[in-house]
C-alpha cells in the first residue's frame, strides 16, 4: 500500500512539474492522458532494466 501511495504522489508531482514552454516533449494537460504516458514510460524503464538472471549470463561459477 505504501508503494502505491508513493507512485501516485510521485506521478502527481511529475504532472505538476511539466515544462510548459520549450520542453523536449509537449505538455500534456489531460490527467488521464498523462497517466497513460507516465505508465508507458515506467513500463519501458522497468523493461530495460537487467534482471539478476541476465547479469550472470556468460559468467563462470
């Protein structure tokens, strides 16, 4: 439960701190649309992280 609250607070902070002008990505005003893209970015970030199993591939024990 604590992790879920932290995720909501962090994503809300990211929504409020979007650059309005001159950012690399355009500002998203709709909360639902922002939440969709935030979850998509989070999924991509988690997917690209190496797992402990992958880090041991090729190593001799």
